[in-house]
C-alpha cells in the first residue's frame, strides 16, 4: 500500500463514496497517526454487451 504523507506509516482502505454516476472518492487512513487521504477518480463502468475477447482479435 502507499505510505502516509504525514508520518510514512501504512495507509489502509477505509471507504468508497460515490460522488456522481461517473466519479467516486476512495478514502484511506493511516494506521499510525490517523491521517486520511481522499482520492477522487472516474468510475470504471463495464458495458455488459462488450466481449473483451473479440476486441483483442
């Protein structure tokens, strides 16, 4: 996992919060000092009709 930006301790996954249909926040917390890190990212929405084996060909 990633190191804490405050004390270099170990960050662990805490929660995931949807912001909108395409965006979500992922929260990590440090085990040692309790600092929180929030990463905002686009969601990976898988299309059910897409066949990945045919795309590779």
